[in-house]
């Protein structure tokens, strides 16, 4: 099932349950409160009856006259007219009783003890208060009325001289509501159903619009994802919202641009690597084919040349492997306390003969016995300084000079390696740490090198939580500035 259908069904079911609960609870409360309202209204009709009961209680000094006296209770209720105080249930006998007949009208008991009243007793409505009223004594013990075990009553006190002498009980039963009241409740119920149906229809419309609104960004993301699966990194999704989905869309667009840049770098990287490998392989192949064809004769000089070509190819492969380890965050780095001055002095000794051959002088601003300790990997740091010295040897005109100086600022050591001319064009300084980048004017492939030395140096320095920058040198060449955390200095 598609997500839009799941959203729509979830909204509909939730809306239906809410409407059902609201309508149901409201209907129950209305019915319950309406019954309570009806009972309270009916209680207000009992003022006359309460007054008659007080008088009867005073005449008889109790409720004994009503015990087992259903007729007396009925007559008292008829006298008080609780169902309709403005009308008498007893109508005078027809004129025939007085004029055309010798039969006297029926005599009825007078609840106040006076002479019997005359009239005709109307039939009693099954919903009348006569059928729902009961009399109880001051202890709420049953005295008179239609009483069944389990009946529930609303009570009204009968008070005489600030003393409760009894209670009037009104049966509180929903089935005893009058037809006109039931009709009112039915109309209210119908209204609730109509309102509930209207709300439910409105909920359907809102659910449809909400699901469409929520799924629109997701559909855009799906479209963009499918485009990226086809390596179309120029895709851009448009989501006009500031919520989490809008933020997700922005992140997606940023990811697409980043992947596009990485794809461009990947293609350039593969092209550059293949080009770098193709040149030494072609050179070695040409020398070997010349030997096979008898054009050249194997000599110690040719063997040394082949050996140097193979060693250079091996160094290129090792450099590529080191770059890949750094990119994958798996470059091993064994941090220990290292004397930076001693480490640089050792690197200088390995280049000393070549430096003398090219008439390049070295200047340092520390003594041989000085110590400056940092936390680092001695092998990786030696690789950095060896690459820097190799570049100086390869690209510095002879005679020339190399200056290595240092400065300490707070807990950081700043090391500068400068060489003499030629320099690097200003527009190339920002790219010399890129992989396989070369300055074609003076530092070209003819001078050797793979273009990976400075890139490897940046990876290693970054691994040591340091920075490396390039700028023009006051000596006329290139200045490399390295900044590393300082452990301690001992002189």
C-alpha cells in the first residue's frame, strides 16, 4: 500500500473515532443532564403537596394514616395536582347528577379531614408524578407510593419548624420521561448525528488535503533520489516549507551538490592517476622493447635507469595508497613525544649530499643540541619534511638557499620552510596542495615528481591537528608554514 493511502486512512480512522467519541459522550451527557433537569423541574411542582403533607402531619402527628392506605395517598396527590397545578383532576359531576338524576355524585376523601369532596377522578397518565412520587419518613423509610425494590429516587426534604419530618422521593428513571420530552431528545440525537456526519465529511476533505500536502515533499525526494541513481547530480527538488521536510529537502539538495563535486573529483582523480601511471609504464616499456628488438644493449647504465623508473613507479603507488588511507580515516598514527629539531636534522642529513651537489645552502635558527618536543608520529612527520625538502631540491634554481625557522606562540609551534627562486604564481598557491596538481611554468613534470607530495603533507599535518599553508617567500621562492600543537620546549 502506498504511503499516501496509509496517511489518508490513518487520518480518516482517527477523525472517525474522535467524532464518534465526541458525539457519543455529548449525547450521553445531554440525556443525563436533561433527565436531571426534568426531575428538578418536576420537584418545583411539589410545593403544594409539601404544604398539604405538613398540615396532615400536624393533624395526625405522624404518617400513620398513610401506612397501607393507598387510597388516602392517591387522594392527597389528586388534591395537590402535582402534574398540572393550574387544573384540577376532579371535575364537578355532570349536571345530570344534580338535575336529572337522583344518584349523588361519587364522594371522595378529603385529605384535610373535612367533608368528602365530589367529582370525577380522571385516569392517571403512566408518566404522571403520581406514579413516581413516594413518601418517606424522617429516616427515609418508605411510607406510601408506588415503590419497588431497586428504585432510585431524588429526595426533597419536608421541613416543619426547622425540623425534617419526612422526605418526598421522585423516581429518577429515564424510561419515565414523557413522550414530548422523548421527542425532544430524539431531535437532539438526530442533530448530533447530522453534525457528526458533517464533521466527518469535513475531516475526509481535510485528511485528503493534509496527506497531499505532507506527501508532496516526499514525492519530490523520491524523484530526486531516482535521478541521483542515474548519476544525475544536477537535480534539485523544490519544497516550499520551513518544517522538517523542508529542512530535509535542503539537505538533499546540498548532498546532491556535494556528490556532484565528488563525482567530478573522482573522474579527475582516475584520469590523473591513469596519466601518472601511463608515463612511467610507457618509459619502462619502451626501454624493454628496445632491448628486445636489439636496438639497445643491456648496460649497467640502462639497468640503473630501469631500476630508477621502477622505484619511482613504486613510490607513486605507495603515495596513492597513503592518500587512500588518509581519505578513509584509517591512516595509522602512533603519537609519541618527538623532538622536532632532531627529526628535521635527521631529514637534512639524508639530503645533505644532494644539497651540496646543487649548491643549495641550508639555514636553521636552532642549535644542534636544542630540543623542542611535540606529540606526533615520527615516521609520518619525517615523510612531511622529506617531501618538502624534495620539492626544494627539485624546483629551486642552483645555486640557491633553503631557510627553516620556527616561532612559538602560546602552546603552538610555527615552522616555516622557505626556498629561493623560482616562485609559484599567486593564482596557483591555492591549488598546490591538491592531488596531482603541478605548476606548469617552472615546476613541471619534466623535473619529476607525482604532484602528491604536498597533498600527503597536508593529510599528515591534519592528522596531527595542525595546519599547513603556502605563500610567497622573501627569498623569492615558496614558503610553507606549518603549525602544530606544542608539548614542551627544552634548551
